C-alpha cells in the first residue's frame, strides 16, 4: 500500500527557506502515470496547490509562488522535496505531499501524506 | 479565469440529499475532482472525473457536470459526511491544479 510521509523543520525563521521532504513507500516514484505534488493549508483556510514534479524532473508550479518554489526529486531515495524561499508568516500552514494521477481525462490526488505543520516565526 | 468558486457553507438534514457545487470557466474543458476533509485529517478524494468513485467511497456520493459547473451530490446524508469539501481541476494551462475555496457541510 502506497504511503507518503512528510518530514522537515516545523519552525522556520522569516526570510529563510522552508525545506520539506516527502518519502514514498509502497510504490516507485518512477511510475509513468503519477506526478508528485505539494499542497498547503493555512490555519483555518482552504487548500492551495503549490506544484508538482514528474520522475523525469519536469515541474509545474502555481504561478503566484513560482518565483519562490523549487520542487525536486531523488529517484534513488524514492523521495521528492519542496523548497520555499523568503518565507513570511503567510507561509505558515499544514504542508501535504500527495500522489497525483494524471492522464488525458483525469487529474486528481489519490494518496495524501498526513501533513506537517510549518510555522514561520522568529 | 483559473478560479473555482464554491459556496462557503451548506447544510442538510440527516438522511436528505444535498448538492455541493463548484463553478469555473475551466470546468467547461476539464473534469473536477472532489475531496472530503474532516478536522485534523488529510483530504480524501471522493469523486473524480464526471462520476467516478474511488474504492471505499459509499455509493451515496455521486458527481455530475454541466457547462461551467461541477456538482457533488450526497443522497441520504449521514452524520459522518459532515466535513469540508473541496473541488479541484486543471487551470487554463492544463498542467496545473487549482482548488475551490471549500464548502463546509453541516448535517443537521
């Protein structure tokens, strides 16, 4: 059974870079059908798609975050990572990683990590 | 526009039918998917495409789409269906996703 687990610092200082890793177990990150995405949810607010990556390294980012976001993949470790630079308090959120199923008809997240809370504060 | 619009809150009497809607221009081209999120938990996909339920999702959940509107219908709502529901779909690029603002469903 495929599982995702987020890991990384829970507290990040303003203007620093937030770094998270998602470890994938139960399936290969090299699967041709899947993308691997990051989503966040500020306290009391809705879900926000941040971006995704294919095992080849091809990425897609939310336009408003694109200048600050880098998503990378390490196929040897079956992991993918998120870096968000120049963080502010507005970046405080629960960060989820998810497996995205994408074909010509359907595009949805069918497996989610449990999420990790990241707080931006000095 | 790449935005998806949902009603912030909807209520339904126990056992009755409720429809949750999601509006956006890109829904004329792309299917929506729907996620249920209970407090303190990660979202779970309950519908994808026009009317496709993942394994384990009760058949009281159904989906439909018309024009720029996608709908999630719960026939015979149960207390355990009380949750936040989010739609998402591709944006105009076709390669990125966007979420609706979410609908809080209360089962009375």
